[in-house]
């Protein structure tokens, strides 16, 4: 399926060019837009969601693995997608379905510049942190923050693939610090991987709140309207980069301190961040393989 032309036209010209250049690699699978149609139709039923997912055997198998994993903690085994939808709801199943579909698609963009296993482990750890922090803040449908977390850095894969020489230079400048990398991208290219990521999510027609959260995860306070979603993805990424299992890079640990104003915006404190990170670390190894491409 072609990427939505309107979404491309609304992008920064260089970002639109990057997306257009990789159109065949990052186009969403057919099931993605079918799921969106079901989710956005108020007359849809749980059976409609189950029918769409069941059209994709590989997606069905992975979702059943996820639903039956310790991550969900079901009291009894769930053997069918229709049962999974009835147990965790359409939103509950839609979000892991999108996460699985997206990781499968973006795995087509491997890069010799980065360790892709480290990249995806960082993404999953950030996703787990984002969902748990959202629960702490009583955010509606916290599982949708998992999607934003797992996709927050996919925008870096396009310039890695299409601008390898530039990105190699910036990686040397960053020395394993993602915040330094973000600023170096802005200075050199006029946009960052976060901007590209937001563009990709818009092309995938994901909710604007998630697009903004991904696009602002390094600069939450620069937004005209600082939302909980933006702050939570920022904090999740921050903590992932400070945990041994979830770091953006194997080279070094970043040294920048946390922005207290961001914490205050969501009524969290550093102790709650540490507790959530410890909890995520404990179940990370049992979860990460479920979402790795």
C-alpha cells in the first residue's frame, strides 16, 4: 500500500524525501490500515478486530505469544485471537499488534553503523518504561504509550540507511550519548531522528498525540503544549539510557541530569522513576524477545 500522500506533503522537505526514498521498505502492512479502520469505526465489534488480525497468520501467532506471556499475566491460556480481544479489548490488542507490525517493517532497515540488537532492546525497554509510567499517572489506555516507546527512535533508521557518511560522523561526535547525537543532528541536518520518527508515525496514521510524543522526546519543553504523553516518553527514554539493559549505546552512559520541570509536569519524582526502572529490568528479558523483530 502506498504511503498517504497528504502525510508526506506535510513533512519537512528533507524528511519527506527520506521517507519517499524508503517508501518500499517502510510502508505499513495491509493489516495495519485494516486495524485502524476497525478501531476508528464506532460500529465495529470485537469479532471485526479478531477477523482482521486472523488474516495474518504470523501476526496472529506473535500476538498469542504476547498475550500468553508473563507480560500480560493471564490466569489461563488464551488460544484464539477472538478470545484475546474479548479479554483485553480492542485497544488492548491493537497496540501490541501495531508494535509487532512496525518492528517487523523497520527490521528491513538494518545499518552497519549501529548494533541493531542494542537498538531494539533500547526501544523495548523505553516502551516498557513508558507504559508503566503512564499507569503511575493514571493515563487512559497506557498501552498506547508502549507503541510510542517502541517506535520513538525508528526515525534514526532512515538517515542511517540513506545518509550513512553524515550519520557516521555524528556518531563519533556523540560518543554514545543520545542527547548529544540529537543536538548534532539538528546542527548538521536541520532536523533530528525524533522529527523523522514523528513523520513516519504520521504516515502510519497513528494518533497525533503519539506523533508529538515521538517528535518531542528529546525536547519536551519546546512544545507549545507540553502533554503527559510527551513528558512520559522523554522520561522513559531518559531512564532507559541509564539502565544497563536498556541503553541507547554500548559505548558510554550519558551524563546529563533529569529535567525536574518535566517530572513536575506529570507529578512524578526520581524515586518513582527508579522504582519503575527496577521493575522493568526485572521482567525485561522475558518480554524483549516477544517484540524483537
